[in-house]
């Protein structure tokens, strides 16, 4: 409220009142906007000065701001015969006509309201289970196999300064893209927050190792976004505005999963990740607030500095080539299988990443190559062997795989598997068995194997001492052993 004197503007003395500040929603015809109501707040004026200049709106969208004072003229409007025009804001230019009772702002202001902040509310899970909370097997993530991962699942909600959901922050009304960043530190044999690579092997070059990230929005698998080439796990994720559905009142539900992209032909040493925070912000939804014209709404969820170790694993037999057995003596050979974890760097690093807390070094026949028996492996959730396939169909398995598959592991080992020859019709017979484990347990250094390990068993029909040979004259000689003691050494 002001008056003019000598081209100067001054507050109107004696103007002490409370007026309505009306924010008129401009998109009332847009049914995708949940809240299309006008917002009315109060302004208190003392001696012509507004003592409540801060404007707060509890929703987003386009508004027209108008001031309305009906108190100042109440002495005229409340008369039996009003001395002003009711519901009118016109000003009479002469004394013969009445002015309106309403005092309004000189000009309406066109405003656009944006969120003040984001509420980030996720739960963290080890998939498929939290039975061993500090470690996860490395695994490739894709659209069909993604249940071995660290998961963050929950809501991002646009809010007002009073922490109320801004229900109009939706795709069809007034949403904007939001960036979600994972604040985390990676510790590997390369150092802290260094690009990952496969372990050293003198026979082949090291190759880069990336993070996989899979995100799904609003429990709709058609919205999935997969990235398998993240150099750093902290790479921001852009959430498109269409993921803020019109019926979700300013929120989007996210299922966010990470793992280290497993190379199934080259080993990777353990990687430890410390998760600090999740951050959300929207630079496209900046506004004038908090004494800045570039106020960007943000949100943070603290993750408690939780630590997760990622391990490279495999299923492997005790032997790659088992000793030859004599079929006539016994057609069976024990062929145990193990689940191993890899760590061939210095022992202190293996301890820091807690490999030694989940394994035993002596339990693996491949200990010299850096493999540890995974004693905390839980077959019900951590993976099994789903198929055994002999290249030459001269063997079967005990227990019978047709009834015993998938093969489980107790503390990382299946010691019950027996390979049994069903025939051995030549002097030597051999079969190579292909092992098909759960996908995250695949590993074989030969790319042609597609990560499937193998073992080979061999039989001879009779003992070597009963073989026949060819003498110097070319005649066949018999070398069958005698059963009569020589008594040269007998007790």
C-alpha cells in the first residue's frame, strides 16, 4: 500500500490490515494435475508495509498471484446501503459514482512454483538374500538374470518446504528430470576409486572391468534401463520425467541394482565398496528461494557407510583330469565339486576384503592359484549346479542327476557326486563332463567353454599287467600275472 508524492513512492501510513494473497492455479483444465485448487494465504500490513513478504506454495505448477483487501473498506461495504461496489475493484474517476470495495494488487504476477526438496527413501538389500550381509558374488546383470546384486528400492518424492508431497510433480502436469547419484567409494587392488581390471595373468593382457546397473520404475519391466559399461559405480542416473506417473502424486518407485560385470574367462580380485549416501536433485526445476535465484531442489539419504565385498566365484571339480580307473575292479570314481572364491593378491588385501572370513584356504585343491573354498555358500540362494553333460555317453552319475539335480553345496562343497562308467569297451575309454552352474558361478579360462567348467575321467577295461604286447620277433606275448607265490618275499 503506497502513495505518490513528488514522483516518490511512500508506504501509506495508517494502512494496518490483513489481506488475502491468492495464488490462482492456471491449468485448471489439465486433469493430470492432481491439485488444481487456488491457494489463499494471509498478508499482514503495518503502516503500509507488508510484514509477511515470503510467499510459500504447497504445490508445483503455474499460478497467477493476486492481492485482495476487503478489510480496509469494510466500514463502507458493511453498511445497509454500501458506500462501495461489492466484489468490484474499480476506481471511480469522479465523485458521482462509487468505487469498488475490493483493493487489489496493481498488476497480477505470473508465477511458476517448483519443488523445494526431494525425499529419498530407499531400503538396501543383498539379492537374493541378506544371509551373508557383507558379500555378494560378482555377476552380470541383464533383463532376464538380475537377482544377484546389491539393491536399493524405494521412492523419490518431490516435496514442498514443509515436507509435503507436491502432487502435481507428474509427467502430465509439471514434472522435470531428476538426477540420482550414489555416493560410494571403491577399494580394489588398483587402489581407491580407480578403474577396475582383471587380475594379473602372465599369459594374457588385463582387461577393463565395469559395473552393471539395472533400474526399473514403478514395478513395470518395460521401463528397465541397463548399463553394463559404468567405469565408476557413482555415475549419476538420470530419471526421466515420464517416470513420475500421473497417479503417483509426485513420486516414482525405483528398483535400482548394481553388480560388477563378471568376466567369465578372466579372474577379478575382490572389490570392496563403501556406500555413503544417495543424492537426488533437479537442475531443470531451479527456482528463486533461500536468497538465491538459482536454488536447486535436492534430497539426501544417508546409507550409514555400509560395506559390501564383491567376490569372483566359480564351480570347479577337485581334478581336471582324474586318474585312470580299472573298470573290472570298480567302475566308479568320486568327483567332488566345490564353490571357490578368488583372491590371488597379497594376504592382507584378502583379509581386508574379508575373504578369509568366508572361506578356508586349505579346502580348495586350487589354493596355489588363489582359490578359497566358499564355506558360507548357501545352496538355497547362492547357486547350484543345474546340469552335468558327458561328451561321450559312457558314464552316469550317482546320485542320479535326473532325480538329484540341482546339485547342492554344503559349506561350499558337494562331496557326494560320483561318476560311474556304464561301459569300457576298448582298452582305454575317456569322457569329458561339462558342468553347468548358476550363471554367476560360471568361469573357465578358455573362451570356447562359455564359462562352463569341465572334468575328464578315463577307464581301462583290465589292469595294465594283463595287457598283451609285441615281442622282438613280432609275435604276441602274454604277460598275465601268475597267482602262485614265488616265496622270494612272503609273510
